[in-house]
């Protein structure tokens, strides 16, 4: 069975990718749909920049944001009658997306070309760029 992986950060580009996936998937009578959000345990310059906030509070917020992104994006597919598997993982988004695709034997990754943080992209590189370079399966970028 063909498997699609739809990484999301809840951004408008991620939601556009969900709509595009529905169009792409019409050619696959049977397919599995996996919506993934990856949160980072340290961000915004690391823990030192957020010394006044407890690490657990930061992680809870990051997990909650990832859950919201998965639910929001998954809802688009569910409204179209598609059964969705939802995943939330921690780590560096690019490599985690690629590792997840490999471990689940995904045939195609469909993701937004840009996510929420343009500033972060300047310093760390874009998630989509990492996925394109590291992935062993087909990758479709949606603008």
C-alpha cells in the first residue's frame, strides 16, 4: 500500500500541503496517510535564553503546539473522508521527518516549502531543504 507522510507545523503552508495531498492522492485508490509534527526540546537559543521558565513548561508548550498542528492539519484530510494516523515526535525536524519516513516505509513526503519561522530558517536552514537532501523517497514541496 502506498504511504504518504505529511509533516506539519500548523502554518498556512502546511495546510496548503494537506489540500495538495488530497489532489495528489486521488490517483492512489488505497493509501495510508500519516500526519507528523516534530517539536524541539530546546529552541530560541537554548535553555539559557529561557532561564526563567521551567524546562517542563517549555516542553509542555512545544508538545501542545505540535498536537494542535497535527489536529488542525489532520482535520483537513479527515473532512475529505481520509483515515489519518497522527504522530508527534521530538527532535530536529528535518532528520526526524526523514527517519520517520524511512522507518514507516513511506513512499512520498508532502510538505510546505516554508514553515512558521523565517528567522530560524536563516540560522539553521529550512526543514524542507533538509528533507529534500536527506530523504530516500519522493518529496513534494508545496508553496
